[in-house]
C-alpha cells in the first residue's frame, strides 16, 4: 500500500483505494473538495488488495421482475446475474438497499421471484417502493413483505456503521402534471427523525424517484424533494441515492452528493435523447454494459465517500 | 402503519364508476372514440365529444400506465395493449392523468 501514495494527479491513490472494500471492474467515483472525479476503470485485482476497515453497502434498483419486453425479455435472469456479481465480490458488503421497482406489475409471483433471487445474496436488504410496486388492487403485496416496522406509506430510518440511513417513499399520491411526491406527513416525520442528530453524522437518503430535479419533462424529480434536502443541509456529509431513471447520474452540491443507480432490468434513454423515457432497446451485446449495481463505502472519520458503479458486463 | 389503499392515491372512486357500469350499452355506439397511449403521451391529448360517447384508451407502451380523473374515473393498471373504456354521460371538462407518470395529462370536453 505504501508504495503508491500518489499517482501524480493530485489525488492520493492509496486513500482512494482505502475507500473501497470491494471492487469489480468499474468506474470509481471519489469526492475531493466537493468535486466528483472519475478515476477511470479500475482493475479488480488492484482493488481487492486495498480492502480497508470501514462500512460498505450495495445499492440495487429497478429489477422490474416480470418485465419481458424486447428491451430485455428476461429481467429475472439479469437480476440473477447481478446477485451473482454481488456474491463474487471479494469482501462482503454489510447490507443492501433496493431503491424500488422490485417488480414490474406488483404481481404476487413477481414479488416471490424477486425475493427468491435477491435472498441468494444472503444480505439484509432495506427496500423502498417504486411506483411499479404499488400496482396491485389492494396495494398490499409490497406492504406485507417490506412494510413491517415502517411509518406511513413505508418510510423508515436505521443506523449502520455510524451512518444514519433514511428510506423515503415518493411514489404515492402523485398529482396531475407533477413529479414524485413526499407529502407533509413524511416531511414532518423526517424533521422529527433528524432532531437531535449530531451534524457530523453522515446521512444517506434513499428513495425511488430522484429527490433532485433531473428532467421534469419526463417526471424525473420530486415535487417537494427540496423540502427534504433543506432539512439535511446542515449535515457535513449527505448522500442521496435514487433509482427510477435506469442510468448512472451524479451531481454534487456543497456537502450533498446525488447519485442514481443503474437498473438490473433495462436501460432508459438519457434525458431528452428519445421521444419518451420508456425502455431502451439496445444491441444484445451492449445490454449488460448498461445494467448493474452500485457499491458505496464510508470510512469512519472521513467525510468523503466512494461510489462504484459496476455494470453486469464490461 | 396507516392502511394504504387506492384512496391514498388521491382519487375517490365515488359514484362515477358505478354510473359507468350501470349505463346501458346501447347509447351512442357510433360515436365511440379511441385514445392511444404512445411514448408516454395520450393521443389525442384533448378530445371533444358529445354526451353519451364511450372513450376507449389503449396502452401501446412497454410500460404500464393508468387513466385517472380525480373523483370521476380510474382505470386499473393498463399493461401493454390493455384497454380502459368510460362512457361520458354528463357535459363538462374532464381532466385526467396517469397516476404512475403524472406528467402525462389529457382532457375530454363533453358537450
């Protein structure tokens, strides 16, 4: 480790690698002085030797189990590949979050299949719902499986590795012409949840639809997301993890890092790059390069974080 | 945890749906109208019809959609090629949207 403290571009390579407890071949993002930098493709062997104490967790999103259209006729199969990728990681992550759209149509069999595959990771999974998970007539399948111990429509918080995690629901009670929605009840709960927390506590907010405005023309944003972000503004390290848009997107504003994960089911076009945000059909050979999972690592006493997006292939 | 049901989506099924079911199937067949959902857009986005007309929406996207007019009508989730019909008996402007993708909006003007 001591042999490569610096790589000549002003970023300590050793420090960066310490931020990771596992890595496949992926693009490593690190935040230094508030500026995100892509350090390019990293080699998995090199990364594996860099395991350092800290807490790492995974984000998986938009598995759309049940989807069988041309953009990916076997969404369950690619979910299984993603779980295989997770199981092959050199260091076991502490747990996993799933940022919604577990299923495509909220059918009981879809939830069952998703559970059967995801449980093969043998990790605790913390879910938040996507709009595709609330489609059954009585809106009960998601709640029965994942709603235990949650508030309101399914929001909750927990602590792990010194980090405070907050799972939010922004797919309910959407208004005509509007975007994702948190609602007054959830915002009041959030305020209460954060009360008394030390400002040095790293905060991770996760929800299905981006809490920041990515592209309102396609509904990619949350109407009252700004009101949630106001409440965490004073904290030294805030990470906002979302799904919904089926592609990696990252933005840093002050102490807040926003990041969206790939889907394990099908890609969607870049904002405005197609007539609609619907599933994007790509060549078969390219599909697995556009699906994947994300790994996030925190080190104690270090406010910077590393987010590694790993495609299923490439 | 507060029970989550369809009403939480801001829509009151109310009497309108019951009216739709009880309507005689004979009224104004010739005037029936079609709306397609393509690329997350209701086409046509605005439709002018006479009272008694039945409008049928067809989802032609690879993603499910809904057709919802608050307090007036609500479709089930429409998967690819699924249809939803509603017969408009009363004059008025009926704004509607997709409750999953609320940026999708449409309007039926009934004379």
